[in-house]
C-alpha cells in the first residue's frame, strides 16, 4: 500500500501507475472523475481493461467565491485552481465532463455514468435545507476518516453497478481523490446499492492500494457544491 505525504491532485500520476500495475488482478476499473481528466489518464494506461468513468449528477458546480478555507487553503493545487477561476471572474464552474474528454473517453471505449450519488444526494439536501443529519451521513463521514477518496470509491462502484455498467460480485479497481485528481485506490467487490449491506453478496473493501496518510475532510455543512 502506498501512503502519500499529503492528499490532493499532486498524487494523480502515481495513482495512475499503481492502477496500471493492479489492473490485471481485477475485472473492471471505476474512476471518479468530475471533468474526465483522471478517467482519460487511467484509460490510456489500462487499455485492456473495461473502465467506467463516474462523474457528478446534473446541476452540480463549484461555487468559486465559497471555495475558501478548508481544503482550498490546505491543498496547494486546489488553491491554485480556485485562484485561476477567480482571476477569470468565474462565479460558478459546472462539474461536467468536458467535451474534449468526452470524445477521448468514447474513443477509449470508456462508459460515462452520471447519476444520483448514493450517500450524498438526498442526505445533502436534508443537511443543507432541513438542517438534519441521517445515518447515511454517519456512514459517509466515517469513510472519510480513511480518506475522502475512500467514500467516493465506494459510491462510484455502487453507481456503476446500479447503472448496469458493471455486474455485481466482481473485483473492481476503484480510484478517486480529494476534490480533484486522484490520491486513493482500492480493490472492491461490486454490488448494487440496494444490496450494500447484504450479509454475503454485499459490498466489500478488499485491498487498499493507496491513500493519503492524513485525510483532509470537508466540513459537514460545506456549501460550495450547489
């Protein structure tokens, strides 16, 4: 297992190499990738592997003026991206796969899945609009104690399975990061979200390949996402 000194996009290239070495041991690859950049990098290095790109649901965006403190001061690459957007006068940046990356992913045979995030969508609305937390919030925040990418890896595999992009019960190489890029990689057993806690065919964490040594966790009431 690789433990990075700090979280964030600076670890993307090394995670790509780790995934390239591990690809032969799994049935599928799942990459959490907002703009498609990370998914393109993984797919280019693992062309014999079925890769699925998981991106954000419709309507999500970075609210640039709210990207202060928290992760955006602690991780230099995130601060740099925020400052670039501020200099351009951008207030909202859509969380979408770019058209250029969409064409690259199509050429590489990568399926793009966009749907409701299992431990985020409705529970986020309850936190933000009803000021209530749920048991799913507790599950999500516990996984973030390992790393933000660990939570996202789980959600991405559930989304890919729910969408029919991968079957249940398969060994899947999943990778994700802290807000942008990649810093976490797992081998996981796939299942549909409805079977997540099933006693014998439910979701399982199999092997942790890479993570940040100390995870940075966004505030529970983070508001920059919508």
